[in-house]
């Protein structure tokens, strides 16, 4: 069954066509990774799906209805939550408050007691119960990443769009992240993940969509994608240039 059905999506900024024509179908209950070189249009696609940007053309069908034209808040209410690369935490609030506020501002139909109980449960899941009263600004990098994840896992949604949730995590934290993704999947959630680390992509993905210059060049299982030299050359060529550039500038 299809969880999200994107047809003919197009977006240009000024005269610059960033997404010429994207068609992509996510299967319910699977983890799909969206990979591609820097600037391929991955985050733009997230913005188009979630109402942060309006496409010039195309449809985004979710549960049989088109999401195009809805505000981000309405998209969340339809059952889609997303995270951002830059962690949009409330630094002066506690860990608990960060999760609570996220739920309340999503206009959930739950009552306050349910929000409190849900917040406790989610913090337990991501391993932040002991830090529930700690200010977000005092958390370690990995803890902030997990708090970011907790904020959207607390929402009453079916589909999660995660923009580089594991970037910068070390080995043990990465295992925790994998376990969280597996638990979301076991609950029947659908996940679309933007991730640059191909080890993570290979380990967690059921499907990979390879985006290049705003077009889905390939959509397949990890084994088939990684066996395709054209795609790995395209990806690693760009990734290596990025690595060299950052080595030169540091
Ligand atoms: N609001 C905007 N106005 C103009 N150009 C934009 C805007 N948003 C994105 N772009 C351009 O669209 C292109 C795709 O950007 P996007 O952030 O979607 O790529 P990405 O695949 O997510 O890249 P990365 O992997 O580096 O995060 C880039 O050239 C970017 O400069």
C-alpha cells in the first residue's frame, strides 16, 4: 500500500529549476532513504511535501488527499511530521518542556494529561528520562539530536520525514538511533530519511531513492542501488570533493 504518492512535482526558484519533475511513491511501513549529492534537492523535496514550500506543479497524495496548498501545521495534523537539519530546540526550556510544547503546538486533539504521559514515554524511548529537567542548551550534541527526534516521535503521526537525524552521532548513539528507527517501523510507521552516511543508509533502509539535480534517478533496494557503479560514482565523486574542500578550509 502506498503511504505517500508524489506525482510530477516541480519547483523553481526564480529561473532556477531545482526540482524539474519528481515522481515518488513511498510504501506504507517501510524506511526509504533519500540520498544524493549535495544540492540535489533533498531538503527542498521535504519542504514541498510538508507545506514549507509550494510546488509550481504536481501533487502530493497522502491517504488519498492532496497536501499541496496546506500549511505545515495542517500537514502535521494530516499525519506527517518532519525534523530539520538545524535542530530547532528551545534552548532555555527543559527537555520535558521541549517535547511537550512540540505536541501542544501541533494542535493535537489529545488532552494535557495525555501529552504529559506521552512525553514521559517518548523520553524513555530515546533514553532522555534522566535529563527530563535539564535545559536543552546543557545537553551534549548526541542528546540534542535525540531530543529533536523525541519532539517529532511524540506527535500522533504515521509518516516521519527525518533530515539527517544521525549526522555526527558516534557508534553507540548510532546504534540507539538504529533501534529507534526499527521500533518506528515495527509500529507500522513509514519513514523517509535524508542521510549522507551510506553505512547508515545501507543498514536501515528498505528502499533508496537516489536524487540527482532534482530528479529521482533510481528507486530500488539498497543491494541494487549499491551495485550500480553509475550511482556510487556520482555520489562519491561529489562526496569526495566535499571532503577535500573541507580539509582545505580547516
Ligand atoms: N529558498 C531557496 N531559494 C533559492 N534557492 C534555493 C532555496 N532553497 C534551496 N535552494 C537551492 O536548491 C538547491 C537544492 O538545495 P537543497 O537544500 O534542497 O539540496 P540538498 O540535496 O538537501 O543538499 P544537502 O545535501 O547539501 O543538504 C540548492 O542549489 C539550493 O541553493
